[in-house]
């Protein structure tokens, strides 16, 4: 059982990386022209990473209250699932979303 706790934290890091990749993929698929594709494909993940790093990560510069932190998690980890679903990657969106939900559930149970 003790090996599952670090594995859950590793999964969390993987989900963060997947979120950025999914948002980048969405941006490149959504943009109408090359400029918008580049702005959305590169800008969206960078903006998300900055917001998460400043407000949501374990070493965040600005500590949020628990309700605000949960709202930020919903946005940061929920938006990629919605973005994937919007561009037609339904199965990947569901798998990612379920992994996020179970990961957060285990983080709550294990007080991570």
C-alpha cells in the first residue's frame, strides 16, 4: 500500500504534463491560420503552466485557500479533457478525465 502513495504523486506529475500537451494539441488543431495555431498551441500551455506554478503547484508562490485551490484544479485539469473532447478525441478525453478524478480522490484520501 505504501508504494501506491508515491505512484499517485508520480501520476499527478504525469497528468500535469498530459494537460499541457493536450492543451497544446488543442491549440494547434483549433487555430484557423498559422499565427493562431502557434499562439494557441504554444501560448495556452505556457499560460496554464505559469498559472499552475504561481497558484496551484506544491511550491506555489501564492498559497490559495482549499476551495480556491480546488477551483483552480478543476480549471487546470478539467480544461484539457474538455479541449480533447472538443476536437474529437473523445476516448482520450474520458480516460484523461477519469485518471484526474481518481488521482485527486486518492490525493484527498491519502492527504497528499
